[in-house]
């Protein structure tokens, strides 16, 4: 069986080619595989049948935060967020409620959704650094008394132009050199970063100190420490090895059905949650008791993250 693949040819001109589909279509996780009823990522042609396939066109997020939604509409459910400098593979662009919407896949974690097309731009120069603190201020000059241009979230990606004393120069301003780290750096402490989010409002799909959800918090702090972490709590529970609860320690993840947090120590959980509508630190036993009282009787699972510390 063959199907059409839509992609870009020389000079950005549209190009169509034929791809051969081999093997049966099978159930795949659409959260991290770009497939819908009328279109799919060309890389999935061997595993899923679709009327047509497209090759992704790489773009990057040009705004501080862009909401990733479940449908091409401003009122659609938020499923995640794309941060400044992060790459996004675009498979389709349509007009909908609120303007033009791009359907595609986040390259940092593979998550699929719709983002406002106006939030995306050309890839430009490769990022050299990422923001290494919960929020970093961009100043107009290499001076803390200069006007504030914007605030960038943890894990935003930047191309550093030069070092100016205690500051780094980036397109549009200057950041403290202490607030960025080279791409791929692994020295960050996820627990210390998580504590920097305490008090952050709980926002479904959020990934920043402006608003964050449970799995957004754990993904953000582990990612800043150089540890790949998928987006949703069930994916995170599956990604890391389960350990004996008696052996849990600082930096381990604790997962519940639909929820996750990171341990400050063996008995204390840092988590973004809808009960307090904020990121809080509280005894793990209190969290377990509250969830049990709500009818969730399944015990929590402890997963050891690669950067947990004794």
C-alpha cells in the first residue's frame, strides 16, 4: 500500500512523494506520536495507516511561553507548553478560533498538540545555553539597574552571543551568567530547583513559575539536571525504575494514579497539586492520607530518578 507524503522541497516549495506502508496499523500513544484521522508523521508510515503523511518542518518558539492545546482553538484544553527557544516539528497549519494554528510535535519530549502559529519562527542559530533557574530576568543592558526586557522560564533555550562581565549577551538583552548553563549540563540539583517553585500557582498543562502542574514540575527540574523526563505522570512512572518504598530518598519521584511529586527527603514531598492549587512542600504521609480519603486506595509508587541523592 502507498500513501502521499507532503513535505518541503528545495527553496521551501511544497513537495509530494509516495511512501510504501508495510505491516498492520497498531495502537500507538498519540500523545507522543503525531497521528490523527487524516494525517500522520511520515516516520510512522511503517506502523500506522493514515490517508496522508507529512514530514515535519522544524521551527522554534519565539515567545516566552506558548500553550500547547488539544485542538486548534483558543479555548481548547491546554496539554503542555512550549518554551522560548524550544523546537517544534510542524506537520500542518490551519485557520481556527484565535488565528492560525500549527499541529506538530515538541522536540524536547515528543509531545504532540496545537500551538498558535504566530508563536513560532525560523530555527535560527543553534542554542548554546538554557535557563538554569526557575525564572531568569533579561535586562536591556549588562546592568541590574537597566530596564527589564522580559523574564524567561527554566529550560528556555538561548544562543549566547558574548560574555559581558557577570552577564551573557543574548538576542534582545542580557542575563546574569549565573542564571544560564551550557546545553547538556548535568550539575543542577532538581530538589533545589523544585523548592524554587514553591508557591507557584497550579495550572493544568503548565511548565513555568507562572503556572505549573504536577508532571510539569518534575519534568522541568529533572530536565534542567540533564535527565530526560516525559511529560505526563503515567509516562514518568513508566520511565524510571521502581524501588522499595523503604529505600526512597531525596530526589526520587513518587507517583500516584494521575499525580507525581519529587521527594525533598524520604518523608517529604514537593508537588504541584489541585488540592492547594499551588506547588507546596508537605509530609508524604499527609498526601497519601488525603488521597485515600478521596477514594484513591492504591498505594503510591516510588521511582528512582537517575539524579536522586542520598
